[in-house]
């Protein structure tokens, strides 16, 4: 089976670590800094960092509208920490006019667990994984509202920290920092399923 082509938004965050995890999960990976580099992608990862800064850089690099359009057209995406914020339809605790990509029917609270000094690590049960995942939370958000089409995959202190809606996956923690590639493998499965569904639609038409 041909490896899916997954992009990693390379404006900020753990780009190299996400690339390494995706490759270990069976994907071909491309760093994405320009709109042209979105062409031909089967999926994209939005790494952590600072969500307002990434939003500004998306605009500066001419990626904001093309990436919104690609997501709106069904491009599978995995948002990690700040990436979760960017994918959210609504954000609490952000500056006025914060740039969002949207598409994920959730309300996310930025820095919900506190500042950098409140970062923590913990074992976490994630739906679909056969054992706990070691989760690293760094100035992490959480989900305050999840729409009816959103499946909660993991919670901490009663708040969702991993969710999926269709081909959109988001976590408030950083699996790329632990060497455990199961979350990335789950996303690669989502991408493969999306490719298969598109091929089926193409044959039907």
C-alpha cells in the first residue's frame, strides 16, 4: 500500500519530532511553509507552539485562506496543543480577533492548565489505544464544549483533552515528545480511510 503524504505545518513547534513520528507510523512527510506545499497532501499535522503567533504566521506566509479551504474541502488534520486551538470553532481566553482555522465543533480554553510552570506529565487512557499513553502537557488547552458530532477520546480533570470529529483529530498534549507513535498511527489510519473513501466515491461517480 502506498504511504499517504502527510504535511507538517512548519511555522513553529516540534516539526522534526512530528515528522519522525509520522514516518515511523508509515507516512511520507512534507514540511509545509507555503500554499503550494499544500498541493497533493492526504493530511496535515498542526504542531504546538503559540496559537496567536502561528495564526499571524499563517497570514504572513499566505497559508491562512488556502489551509482553511483545504480543511473545508475535507483534508484530514491533526492539531496538537496550539494546533487544537487553531482547529477549534471557538476559543476562550485568547486575544480579540484571534485567527482560527476552524472546522472542529468545540470551544477550547487556551492555557487551561496554567502557565509554563504548571506543565505536567501523566499516564492517560485514550480510546482506541490498548494501554495508557504517557502524555506531556505544556501550557495546554482543554475542551470546554464539544458538539454532538465530536467524540471525546480522553479526559483530564473532567475536561476533554483528545477529541475526534470525522477526519479531524486534536489533542491538548504532545505525543511527539515521548517516542510513542500510537497517536500519529491513529491519524495515519484516519488519512488512509479518507483516501479509500475518496477512491470509492470516485468509482461510484
